[in-house]
C-alpha cells in the first residue's frame, strides 16, 4: 500500500522509501491500484476494500473453474447434478478456509488485507485449469498477469504449469528440473549485515521449522500420492495428472529448501524459499478435497452441507478473531478504527507534516493490541526501519540490510528510551516525531516532549 500511496502522492515517504519501493518496483500491482483510484476518484480506503472483495470473488471463481476441469461434466442428467455438487463443494470449502495457514511460510491461502499475492493466487488457479483443459494460450495470459502482480509467487505457478504440460505430453522419467525456479534475482555476495536479517526470517530455513510445520508440508504430499492412485482407478485423468504432478513438485522443493539451509554460505539463496510452493499446493488441495466431499459425501443433502460448513466457518471465525483481537473483524471503509494504535496512526495522517520522520518501537507490529497495523500504510508518513515488515525487504534485497541493521540497532531497547535517546535519533536521522506507549506507573518515555495526541495506549510526540 505505501507503493500505491507514493504513486498517488510523490511527496509522501521522502525517507526510507526503499524498504517498500524495492518490492513495489518489481510489480505492476501498485500501478494498477493507483490507476483504479484515479479512474474512479474513490478514496484509497474504499478502493482497497473493493479490491479485496474482488480478490476474494476471483479466487472463488478460480476455484470453480479448476473444479470444473477436475470434476468434468460431460453429459446431462443425474451424473451432471452429482458433479455439480463437487464443483460447488470445492468453492464452499475454499470460501470457508480462506485464512488457512500454510505450513512454515507465514502465508495464508488469501491474506486478510489487500496484497499482490491475492491477485496472483486466483490467476494461477485459472492458469492451472486452462493447462488441464489444454488451452495453453489462455494459461500463458493468466500466468503473465500473475507475474505482473507478484513475480515471486507467480514463479511457482509457472513451474507447476510447465511441469503439468511435460507430464501430460512428454511423460518424462526424471524430476530434477522441477526445482528450476525462474526468479529474476541476482546473487552477488551479500554484505555482512545480511546474515543478521536473514537469520531472523525463520521461514526461510526449513530445518528451523517446528514439527507441526513439517507435518503441514508432508501431509499434502501423502494425500496427493493417494489421490493419484484413487483417481487413476476411477478414470479421473485431470485429477490424476494434478496429483502426480504435485508430489514431485513439493518433494523437490523440500529437498532444495533443506539443501539451502545447510550452510551459511547459501543464505543468500535461501530467500528463494522453495517451499512457498505450498501456497499453490494448499489451494489445489482445498479445491480437490472440497470437490470430493461435495460429490461423495454432501451431495444434495442440505443438512449435510449445514453440518459441515456451519461448524467449520464458526471455527475459522474464532481463529481469525484471535489473530486481531483488538480490531474490528471487518474494517468497513466508513467506520473509524477500533484499534487505538490505528487511531493514533490516522491522527498522524491528518495532523503532521508530509515530510515528517517518525521513530516507533521496531517491534510495534508484534506488540499486544497493535494487531499488525502497518504504520506507513495508515499514517502515510516515513519511519525508521522496523523489525517486522522491513526485515522482509532487507532479507529479499541484501543491500538494504546495511541501513536496516544500523537503524534497528540505533532503536534497540526503544521501550526504555528517554528524551536524550530521541534527541540522538533526531540528530542522526532527522527524526521529528516519535510514538511511545503509555507507561503506566513508570516515568513516561515522553517526559520532556510535547505530545499533541494521546489515547489510552500511545502518545504521539514531537522531538524538537
């Protein structure tokens, strides 16, 4: 979103633009969203909300298209109705599991906020469906759109579609090429500071995963292995092909991920994150499982559909509420945010200079009650590098790690900062404003500062 805001108003973010600009510069996504804002004259919050709704709709449409190919309807009649249940079962299960976590990757099937991954996700599903339908030109167009939105995640879709075509047409007896991921990333030796930020990205190193994350990677492989055999016996050629393709696709990625995590010398390559292919694997698996449930279990019984999807949806709702417990479940464009961090950020947007530079706790997005509200997106102001979002940019683009390490180090123990520490940040970086937590019975960190805004959680203060 900061990339979109920068296009709409070039005067925003005069400092540390590179921490979001590197990502934004490799995608057409910010240009698309910014163009839609200018074309419709909608406020940015409305545009983001409507694009998120469109992303959800298109993912469900992609699920329906893929289910139509996997559970093909060739003749009208009773069988036609049974297979229609399979297709809508796939859509319903995808809708219920939009925020299903993907093992070890810190991803969901669909992000809860507008994100280029959301637009790439649906287009990859359409591309897989077109490959299975042997309409390769259409598949190429969908993959091109995915690459324009999110080149990194689109790479997995490209590899899988090529692998599907080879399995279908050539039937090769070797699998190693499936790990050749076409990412346009250069691999010059990273600066020494890169090791620190790379090591903080636990998802890059599969050997540091928890046991349940390993289970989340191994389980889908075993399921697709069994599905391939089952589909062959029933003559479901497309389902068999997808299952046969998915097993080596994930296995080779897992082997690559393990290899990249064995040596510090390979940490610059670990950012390829081969096991992010699980995002595509999970999406396809949900479509397949939903289709099988609809066709063989739910069928035309209303009570069976209710018995499955009501408890499942309620369970997912409960899990979602635990992720952002202090924020509204749906942030309507016309409503004021309930979260007090977000309230402070929005006050900053309307009451501070556009060129202001803020210092905020580098871990603020992980603090209780903050609910992962991005400062730049909500406040539309520059800030010093943080330990949550900006470490992702620094881990993907090693040259950024130098400035990232310096700024994070200079903000170490931020929660204990006093006026002298803020003066140091002002002299070194030009910090003009700070955001500090309310400190209860302790001496407030804002002592000696002018704080024109405060609520029960934070204060917004000037450093001059």
